[in-house]
C-alpha cells in the first residue's frame, strides 16, 4: 500500500513537471513570436526597414 502510494506520488510529480515545462515552452514561443513581430513593426515605423 505504502509503496503504491509513493509510486503514485512520483508519477504525479513527474507528470506535473513535464506539463509545467511544456506550458513554459509554449509561453516562451508565443513571447518570442510577439517580440520578433514587435521589433519588426517598430523598426518599420522608424523607417529602418523599407
């Protein structure tokens, strides 16, 4: 019983860790896309890019 509970806890902790990592990966990707687009737009408005 105790061993099963410990195994379940480890499984949940691992699953939570990977879910969190995936969430941060998606968040950083979105921020990178928005950031690149924002820099391009700002440069275009400033006349750096024609």
